[in-house]
């Protein structure tokens, strides 16, 4: 149901329409609505936008159009084949993913006829195993690039299909994507190099290879190549033979030939997203890492930090630009998974900051009473009792956040009395602003671009608050402010 939103303008009420997404950032070319401009700047004369590149402080290389056949599948060259690919794009991506997503994906939410929703629960982490599967184990993830490649198409299809699934993969699509990644993806190429070396080296009497080897993925690309150039195999990965003990230092990811345990891939590794979403990054492009520096300009000189944060990186990437074939934003259901994954990485990065001892010193430690209760319950080891991490009220959804909002509500009600109105503001996917923004990419729906839906909702919510507070749409506000809880 379409619910019109009205804006106060003198004595005339009209449906609120924000216009088309026809504004662009003068620095990076990102598309915006005029209402997203920085307040204090004119609506039509030199508007300023800072949600993309912070006034030109951030400069990242644009994405290139993907190679065939992926380009044809994304652009709908064959409509029937593209429809099948988009409906099952997450399964096709799982066939080629080099890391596993250690999280519970809730698929039951998609049982109805509503739009597709990617929903997860639990702590999200990505793990990678050894290059060679254990005895009698089925090859998975990066092992599929090395083990039994003569039957690679069949092995990959077996990974993505289960007995309870009605998914019927297209073998021609799988075979063509294998060829595409072998030709263009720098990370895949080094795994193929490990396969070739394994097939050529002699075995000892026990049947095991004489050499021990591992794949090393560098965590800082600026030390091995130009960050703004196309990735080259020798710049992002390396094959280490025999002397593996000296390769465990630093933050580089080491994937050994045989290992009984999975290791976690850090969110700050430059190949973190490329290994999980090879169909979004077919060239093995670098993602976020801790060595991306601000561009020298007047705006960056005012920033105390010298490097780009994870939130700023993904904010830059989640914008449409005229000269950028943004594959991660054109993949519908896989785009949802990518954006959820990116959000979890940003939240984990913030929590990691709050866990630091320097930050925790600002908050009191656990009281002595809690220590006495732990000892009386039989806990005598400090490691068993655990360590409590305090989150500030500025962290959304933390206990302090809810407690402070509750205290604000109680204080205002005690001073001015109970509130007169309880307003629920919801979003409508049929808003014309959303439809016009999706028209740039034919075939996309509102569920395919949650970033656009969120941006339009935020703009209209702010205008609603402005109508209530500034224009007094419902009359004068007692105390000079409205009690609004988003």
C-alpha cells in the first residue's frame, strides 16, 4: 500500500517528492539526491556531498567491466539464462568461493512470495582450510582449484547441490566461469600454479610429495605493487616451498598444503572479499586494508587520521558512478550478501576498537561483588570468569545506548508530561525516488539495492522530523523539541 508523505509549505499540502538522483559529487562523480547535500550549502549552487569521498580525500580505482561470460549474464544478453543466473547467483558464487562463511544463514524467511531477503544470525567470520583435502574428504572451496581438476565441473556442482535442493545448475555456465577465472583472476592463478607443481613433483615411498608448500597472500599490496593498477599474480600471492617456518610472521595469510584446522581470514586482508565473492571481483581486485591513505587535498589536511577507515571505504564503494561498472552493486541477491557482509565487518571493526585496553580504561572495571560471586560459585581461574567489555552509549544497540535513551524519555516525560503522539514511519519500496534510481540499471528491483532504499528512507525521515520540529506540523512543541526515537 502506498502511503503519501506530506510536507508543510505555507498552507498547502503536497506529496513529498525528492526529485531524481541527478546530482553528482564534484570530486568522485557519485550520484546523489539534492536533499543529501551538506547543510549550509545551496540546493542548486555548488552543493557539497561528503558521504562518498569526504571532499576528495578518498580516491579508489574504479571497477572495470567483468570479462565474458559474466558480463553477458549481468547485462541480460540472454534474458532466460540471465534470469536463471540471478535467481541462483549465490549458489554459483559458492561453487567458486575460496573461503567459507562461518555464519547461520536463515533461508526460511524466503518461504513466502515476498522479495528475497538475505538474513544471518550469529557472529560472522570467514575461514580457509588446507590446499589438499584430508583422506576421503570431499574437496571444498580453495581445494577445488587444486584437487581433481579433471572432474572440476562435476565437483563444483556437487558442492552447490544437495539432496533437498531443487537447484539445477547449468554446466555450460560453470565451465565458462572456470575458464574466465583461470584467465583473469590473479588469486585463482596462483592456486593453479600450486596444482601444476603438485602434479609435477615426485612422491616418496609413502606416496606423499617430497616438497612442503604453501600459498602466501600478501596483506599490504603497496609493498608489492601499485594499488591503483590491475592486480598481478606475483604482486598479491606467492608460492612458498619447503621453508614454511619463516612465513608465519606478519599479517600475510598462509595457506598450507595439509592442515587439520581452519584458519580465520581477517577482515582487514586486502583479498578478504575477493576470495569470498569471486563473481563480484572476477579480477581478484583488492578490497579494504589498513594501508589505504587519504589523498592529499584541502579536506584531508583537516583530518587527524592518515588512513581510510573501513566504514569510509565501503561508503565510497556503495555509490553508483557513471564511469564505474560496479559489479558488486549489479548482482542482485549476491549484492545483498555482500552488503550484509560489509556491514558486519564494519561493526566488528568498531567492536575491536572498543575492546582495546586504552578505551576500556575510560570505563570502570567489573565491581568487586561480581568477583566474589564468581569465586563462591567455584570459579578459581581468571580465564574461566572471562573479561567484561563495556560498550559506550554511542554504540547503537549497546546496553548503555538503550539505557540512555530510556533515561532521556523518562526525564522529558517527567518535565513536560506524557507525549501526545506516537508516530510510526515506514518505508515504501514503490516510492518514485527509488524507482527512478533503479532505472539506471534495467531489471533491478528495490530488494536488489537495499542501499538506495535506506538512503531514501533516511532523507524522508529527516524531512518528517524537520516538519514536526521546525514547521510545527502538529502544533507548537512543548519544551522546544520533539521526543523522537528512531
